[in-house]
């Protein structure tokens, strides 16, 4: 990893010279998943970092395509090289890939409406200063986009070691009409225990929190449907 290091966070409002698709239909996903035909990602890890969640979930969900989005150049390259190396030695990682992207600006360019079943926001940048709160990955505007790409019944997984950020994310998700809080135990009863275990402990950030005996705040929300009322 020492050859791929760069700043822990990037300014999402900066011009990062990104190349992004004009629409989801213009993406050739087979270039990311050669072993799969006419299949799109169902799980998306937003700000995937060094790919801990991706690598943990891939062999557990071999028929589910998993994509990581990461804005930092060197970190994206690390995850790409890591996946390439794993694919060279085993067949278990054909269903995972990574894209350099700014999810705060271009998420709908990558994913069709209701195409995802899981969105992950693991230990995101807390942006402690009040004037920086607009850069937080959970906000009313962005939640509308997450609701758009997430299928009804899909789950948003959030976790952080910053209590203030945990309250911020919980408050904004609670306030959105298309997201409903769901208890961890309920998700485990639904068979999502392996996902939750990975959310807690698979990332570099999560492991660092454990080494430092820090706290972790998990909050998960289900994408719900709201019936439209036709006014005559």
C-alpha cells in the first residue's frame, strides 16, 4: 500500500478531471465483469477506500455484481490492482470491480433507476467544520439520488466512528419519506448477518477503530415505496 498512498480524503467539489458516462446505458459492464453477460451491479460501495468490503463480500455473494466507487486516483488503482491479482489466482473475484468516480456529482450517470439492492457508506469523511457539512455524503439532495438508484426493499448501510456524523446521517435519513430505519437484529433475521459483519470489520478504517478501541455507530435504512395519490 505504501506505493499507493495519498491524502485520506478528497474535495468532492473540485474538478478531478473525471471521465464519466453520459448515461447508465452507455456503460459496458462486461469490461468490468468479463465472466458475466448482460448483468449490472447490485451492490455499490460509495467511497470504497482500499476495497476491504468489496473483497470480503465478493466470495460470499458470487452471483451478485459488486462495484466500488472511489474518487482518489492512487487508491482506485490499488483496488484495481488488488482485484486483478486475486482474479489471477482464483475465480472468486470475477464479480467485483472498481471505478474512479465522484458519487456526489455523477451517481445517476452510472446506475439506472431502482437497479441497486444495497448502498454502503462506511466511515465517510466527517467534515467536522460546519461550513464543510455541505460536503457530507449524506444530505437531502443526495438522498434523493440514492432513493432513485436503490430498488424498493434495498438497504442503505451506514457506519461511522464519529458520533456527531452518526446523528447527522440518522437524522437526514429519518426525515426522508423513502427511507425507513431498520434494526440490526431485524436485518440479521433476514439473513444479512454476513453483510453486517463486513460493514463492521472489513474496511481499513473499521479495523483501525477496533485497534484504538473506538466506538462504531451503525444505522441501516430500507428503501420503501410510497403510493401515489391521484388527485382528480
